[in-house]
C-alpha cells in the first residue's frame, strides 16, 4: 500500500519544447486531449448572463439601478465577467443610440454605460448583448427582411397572439449592414471587453423561402424544397455573418472578444475559424434538459475551441420571475459544467428596475463560491477522451435536441449514445465525420441514425485497418450491408423485423439471473442473416403477430412466438455490432436492459476503461488533465458528480436535483501504469491513500455530497508531499472495485 508519497518506481512527467505536460500525461494514460486547448489563454470562468428584455408595457426601466450596489453584489457573488444589454429581442436599445429605438421607459439614462463603468470599477469583464435575427421592432417595420417558411408564412405570430420569435433573414445585406453599424456605435462609445451576439442564425429550422433565398438557390440550379440544399445555404449565410462580424469588430477594436451564442450545430468544424469561444445556452430545466450541454461540449472540444456552459438561476427558463433554484441544484449544475473543462455562466434576469435581487445573488454566490473552492483544479484543465461518438448528418443539425426539423433521427441516437457512455463512466468526445482524425481515439461508437457517406465508410475502414475499434448500432431499416466491417463479421443480408416491439434474449450467462428472459425491444430490430464468424451475444425473438385491429391480445404487444436464433449483438476482435437502435431506445425508454447489453458489448471492445467505480450510473465521472501550476508535472483530475438526489417527475415536473443525497464509500480506480506522487480529494482537503488492484490505482472517497474532485498528481510537482492540515484516508478492502 502507498500512502500518497512518491514511490521509487514513479515515472516523471516532464515537459519538452514541443510536448505540453498535459499532452504528455494524456499519452501515457492512452487518452486524447486537444493540444490547442491546453495552451489557451486564461479566460473568465464565472460569468453572469444578465437578460434584460423589456417591452414598453413595463413602463420605466432602470429606475432601481445603483452602480455601487450593482458592482458590490456581483463581486460578493464571485462574478468575474458579465453580459449586459445593448439591444434586446424586442428591438430596444439601453443607451442613447443614434439608430434607435431607445427603450421608451429609459428616459435620458445611459443604462449600458453605467453598467459598463460599474463593472470596470471592480475589474469585472463586461460584454455587450446584442440580439440579431430576433428583433420585433425590425420585424414590424421592415417586413421585407423576414424569413418565410415552406408553408409561405413568416415566423411572426398572428396579430391576436402574444409576440414571440421573429426570424429575420441574413440574406438581406442592408439588414446585416445595420447590425454592423449598431456594433460600431457600441464599440466606439463603450469599448466593452466583447460583443455578445444572440440568435445569429437565419432561424431555428435552418431554412428560408424569402424572395432573396429563393432567387439565389434557383440561380444556382438548386431545388429550394430540398432540406439539404436549404441547410447548406443557411450555413453559408451564418458563416458569412460570423466572418463579417468578426472582421468588422477587429477592424474597430483589435482584441475585442466576439461571442456568437450556441454555435454547436453540425458543420462546426467548418465555422470554427471565425469563432474564438462557444457559449452553450443549455438551461437544464428550461427545455434543454441535462443532456444538452455535455453532448454539445464534447462536440466543441473535439474541434479545439474553448467553451462556456450556460445554466440559469430560474426554476424553469428565461424570464421566470419568482423562479429560483436551490443552492444544491445550482451547485450541481455548475459543477457539471466545470467538470468538462468549460467556463461557467449563470443566467439571471432582473425586473425592469434593473436592480439585482439579493436572494438571487446569495444563491449564485454559493454556486460560484463552491467553484472558487476548487479553482486549483479548474484553471487550465482540459477534458480527455478514450472514445468518440461519430456523427454525420445535415448541416446545422442540433445534435442535442431530440426533436429536430426535417425528421432527422440522428439527435435522439446521439443523446442516447452519450447517455450510455456517461453512465458507463467512459470519457468521450463527439466528432463529426470529415472534421477530425479518427485515429485520436481508441474506440469509435457509430450509433444508429449516423448514416455514413461512402467517404466516411472508407475512412472508418482505414481506421480499423490501423488498429481502431468500432461499436456500431443500427435502426432496423438501415442497410447494414453497406458497412464492410459488418460483412466481415459474417453478415450476408439484412431486413427489418416486421414486429414492433421485437424481443432480445441474452446468450450464455450475459443476462445474469435473467438468462433466457425475452426482453422487449420497443423500437423494433433488424433481421441479420449470415454465416457468422463472430461471438453472438444476444438473439432476436418475434411475436406471433403485430398488434392491429384485426389481430391483437390483451393490453399491448403479443408475447414471443419464435426464437429466431438471428443475432442482435455480435462481436469479433475489434468490431461489435447491435441490430437494434440501442442508443435511441435507451434515450426514449430508459430500459435498464438496453444499458446492460450496451455495457456487455462495450466491455468486449474496451475491457480496461480509464475509470471504474462501483457507485453506479447516477455518479458521473469526468476526467481532465492539467499542467501542474508550479512544477513540470501534470495532474489527472476526476470529477465525481452525484446525481442521486431526489428526482421527482410528473407531467409538469421536470428533472430536479434540489435535495442532496450524499454517497458514501465511493471507490474508484484509474488505469495507469505509473504511480502518482500524490492523490487528494480536493473539496474535502484530504490526501487519499491508494492501492494497486489488478494493476489499477484504487482510492476510496468517504463521501460525495454534491461533487468531489480526486486529483492524481504525477511527478515534477513541488507539491508531492501532504500539505498542512491534510488527513490521510485509508480505503477499505471490502469495497474494492471488481476487476
């Protein structure tokens, strides 16, 4: 047993002129870390996004704003940067703009200027918010700029409906020039640290049938009704805006930051040149859910861009006045963002007075204070990956939204694959075909719905020839014969089973106590025929008939009538395949057997993951690497996030984690051939004893309340001995992680 002091056989993680310590450590651990991210310049990490949309109906605005109180409340809450409003979604300015319209309730007050000055007085970085394609004033006064749907409607609600989304088209050069003129005015007057553009897209559907867009597409000989054509044009317009606005700002105020909200849609790699950071708006209880940010963040870090995760203080979503999360929930949400190596933003919205609510900032301060307590392992930390989810789809597809325009099935499967890997404690990125080399990752997961192009199929084949591993799942109606690695397993032909649900039976002892039970596959399965040169892990069962008006029984599907013997999960060497949509089905239904089957297949391909724990899927483990700030070594930081709190659901009750249920005796192990100089529980401020079990480094945490960070420090650090006040903790042999 080692007690945290460096052992004689420790290998030193040293830096060379061309290898960063974090990259060196990642290589030794057999994981990928993006080299661009480990050398990024420090950025603010505790941001407030101060929404301030106001119609004239609210009357006076800014009447309660007092600069000293504003600055004090932010500093007391640990805020280091903030987004304040120049122009809102209603189209109103919050300073005396020459362009107008200035909010009629503002009077002669320059609210933006006062907020900028107040923040500057206490060293808080300040960004000016500007809403782009959502502008009610321009929608009503310049209707020729509106987007049109394929049903020949605008996105404006009816005159007898409450105004909402507007959608102005970026194909209008005079509209774009007006936004640039507004930007010039803001920069020249206030010299903010950055401009924060919201809604920089043509519209959420990614298509437009206005006169300019139709004319342009027809001139190119393209079909405006084709969804792919529409997405390509929408991406072109978006990319043009990103480039134009970035160049414009740089020409006026070199070094000024440019933020473009939520640039996480497919095609990110093509747009990355014009992005310096990606803010991911993802309020978990506001319609985004708890899966949106982590999936999006893993896509962003795959292309090497810094990113910021945005949650909100609200019980629900924006403008939820009277909605305030508990400290526990906000702490968990912010810790989950930081665990992925991202900056953290919390959304707030004061009332029209502009005064920050003390209760809100006490709650925010608790969350930011908890982050400040572990800042030592957050600064410069970057997420690592031992696997990647490979996706391919239409431009501007939003991977993290289960329901998407155009009937795409990819987002649901991507969310499901991310959920399965997260619950298996696998560290992974999400990568888009054609953007990054597959060889970075020991394992590729190709989930159903990622219908690969011929070029991508060839690239995956080369990846396999080079020693890579692939886990591939499919929808019943996908053509499995397109994929050479499935043919190599013995596949000869494939067809959808006509039954939904179908059934799956585990072979051998993989089903544990349920071996032989016929588990329902609620989204159906494929019939895979062939002479299999592979291990069959599970097989297909089918009922006597499909439930229909002319033949049915009882309340739901009929039971199994035929055990077909056809494989549903197969494995050989470095390839495993599943003949039903395991990721989509797990996302939709949460059936434990889908996770069990996925884990069995995953274990065949990756029997020694980077991390293991006995704590189950509600304890998430996320790993980052970080150069030692005072030595030449590096750290692996493992964030343990406790999602085991009270989750109560009803039709109008979303997922909440407002009650803390601490986890005790949490054992985790790390795959690592070299010995650490020190292992510590950062939040608890204790050194951890460690043992080697089957070649892995194993530690035990006495408790994880909301979150904890286990930092494995590798040599080169001057901090290799226990610090003053640290208490050694000894793991119990009884709770070792099974090999």
